[in-house]
């Protein structure tokens, strides 16, 4: 049977499979929240979403709508509505297990850029919205998962601008910098593969590639050369149930999942 | 005597008020009398927003944002503002497009191509912080302390372009970031309910409603409805802002339009898309003329530019009341 899916759907499904049940997860609008909702529906029924807006444990209604992060449908039946100060303080005090972020650039140590492209901060070539709560998520959550399109130019030796911290910044480790111990980027899910980080050096390490791709093909699409795990696993494409849940229940308007390149695959 | 070691320092210019200066302002200028502060938005902005002010607004463009007050600030052609942009998709773009803003402290600036161009051209100056660090700055401003220590920004370029200072914390001996207190000159906040004195109640997530009101020298509240003071005394747990933080109360039904307000109406997606599709200065000026400059007030805006049938649709879409009453 042939299936068709977007690379966004691939990333969302693979990220959702990583999440353990009975954990808290800091999410923002877009892909991160769709991952959390998919996980809640299929794999981790007791996962607790946390929004920087100040919503803890909402039972977010679907379909997923545009621009309504703090609105009634998305913050429906929360356990608590609170301030942003409190939402971030829960994370700073260690209560939030996962954080999920997107990125325009990522570097060897998992530092991410969501601020600007170019070498002159005053005159950026491209300007993005900035940190938002991304810096806090990457600084405070126990395990941060980064979800991003796999493009050569997005993988760099050092980000043009480090918005949110990875494992090592300009030679200094997170702990030397004063960031909370034993935190940091945990996985990077891209449209071609999955990365982790070397336990000792904090360097990006290829752990898995999408079924149908070779390790060489994935590495070819990166401007840096990452470490490669001894045994690289094959990442399964979205299942029929995952796609049905995404397309019929969570995002029938295709606000998030329709983006990206379309992939056809025999399964 | 040991000295506190400074390890790193951001280079941004900061808006900073020493705590004693803020305290004296509160003592002398914040009114503790029960005075009727109800006025229209024209009078409120005229009295309390000045050229060159540091302006903060709470909550987001799409939910309970103070849009009618932002439009009034634009209508009165206030200039040289320095704004705090946290969850901003519309306000910052409109204020920049109208030439009201020089500087923006960025948490999250829903840039979009129009304002990205303004930044790239240097028409507005941005300072990069994060949503958490600017919120903690407001917390410090609200507490009356000069700074608050936190463990975000550390090591990043965001820190280098912010105004935070990293020191070795004398208790844990670890580096920690000190966020300078933020005391805005003026804050505009939209709420569901307020009384004529400024007691205000917000339903739903609050972002930094109380902190922003406490920390700001002048505070304008707009409210979907004006209620009797007894409503607050009956449910004191639900009071979000006490009256003595507030300088003006504006009755503004649909004050968040084109965003929504929980329990009242949903956002107007079509109008929102019209705004976010603005690319050129010409398109921006024509939007400002059509929806802001050509009317005298929020009431006239609703009446002539939006219309009762559209507003009715948005009320009808807002059917979730749990938690909002």
C-alpha cells in the first residue's frame, strides 16, 4: 500500500512517540502543541500540557484553531489558570519534564536560533520574532525536544544568534554557565531523521533516519558533520491511525500538518 | 568584605526606575481615595499617555489584548514610545506602522514581514529579551526591588543583547542572571470586569496582569463591563487588580477586537488576516486611515467599521463559559 504524508506529519508523529506518559510538557502554539495533543490521544493519555500564557493541564479542544493559544478552546478545562511568572517558575523549580521548540538554526551543541540571520545584529538579513518563551523552555525543562525542517543551511557550526541554550556555548558547558544541572536538548526531530547528544561532549549525534533514506543522504543535507551512533535506527513513517487522528480530529484545516514537502512511500 | 563578581553583562539600554523613586511616585501620585475614574478612552489616553513614555500592555493580540486603547494611542498620534512586546502580533506592528514607536523590548514580537522590514531598516530599535525575563522584570518592578535573579538567558546571545547582568550568586556560588526591575511609565490592560474605582477582574490565564498594573506608574484599564464594587467584596479571591493601582477605567465592550475576550466574543479571523497581510507602508497607511484615523472613538469604530451583525457573529461563536463567570 502506498501512503502519502508531509514531512511535518512525519516530525509530529516521531516526536509524539518519544513522550512518556504521566509527564509535564511545556508547549507553544503550532507543531509543539500538535505533538502534545497527538501524544495525549494515542500514546500518553495523562500527559499534562503547560502553556506560558498561564494554563496548566488544559484538555485542549480539537480541531486545532488559528491563533488561540490562550483562548477558551485551547485552555479548556485546565487544572489551573495562572500567570506567566508562575508558569515559568514551575519550570525553573524543576516541575516540567519536557519542553518542545522549533528553530531556524541549530548548531553542533544544540544551541538554537529563533532571533535573526546574518552577521550584523543591527542590520539582520532576516529577523524572526525572537525568544518568546523559548529561552526559558530550553533553560529550565529537564528534556528539551527540538522539531525542525531538515535543510543544509539550518545546521551550522555556531548559530548566527544563540537565542536559547544547548549543551555548550563558546566552550562553556551549561553548568559552567549557571544553567540548571542535568537539563538541555534531548532530541532533535527533523524531516529526515532524529538526533541525540553525546553524553560526554554534548555534541549532536545522528540516532535515526527516516525509512527510505540512508545515513549518507541525511548527512549530505547538513552543513556540519555530526557524530553518528554505532547503530542508526530506522524511523517509521506515520501510521494510518496517526494520520487519521491528525487529519480528521486534530488539524482538519491543515493549519500545521499540511506544510512541508509531500512524501510518498510504499508500506 | 567580599565583592560580588560580575561575570557577564548585556549591552542593551534599559528603562530603569530606582525603587525609591517608584515608591515616592506611588506615595504622591497613586490615589488611594475611592474616586470615580470612569472616562472615555480619548480622555484616558490624553491624561495618562505621553510622548516618550515606556508603554506596557498585557496579554496577547488575539485574546484580551487592549486593542481599543492601542488604537486610541495611535489616533492621538503619540510619539517616541518605548514598548514592551511580549505576546504581540498586532499592537507593535500598528504602533510601529503609525510611527508611534522608537524602541521595542522584545519577548516575542510577532514580526511578520512588515515589522521585520522596519527592524532591518533600523526604523525601530529592538532589544532582545525573552518572555520569561521581561515578565520577571515586571515582577521585580511590582515587588519594589531593584532586580530579580533568575536562571534563564545565561550563556546566550539573547543575554548579550539584553540588559541583564550575570553575577556569581553568593549563596550557591553559581552564575545567576540579574534582571533589572521594570517600572513602565504607563500600562494599558483590558479586563472582563471593573468597577468605577479600578478594581478589576480577569477570567482565564492572566499572563502578567497584576504585575504589570502594580509596576506601572500610570494604568489605564478598559473593561467589557462595569460592575458594582460589591461584586468584588462578594468574591475577594477573584480580584485581579485592586483599585489603587489604577488611574483610569474605560468602559470598552469589544475592547479586544479584532482579538477575542473569554466569555464575551471570539476573535475576528478575517480582520486579523487583513492586518497580518499588510506588507507595504502604503497598505499600512491605508489600514490606519480606514480603521483608526477616520473615526473619533472606539464606539464609532464598532458602529461604522465593523457593524452589529459581525459583532453578533463573534458573540455567537463564544459559547464556552466554564471558568469565565
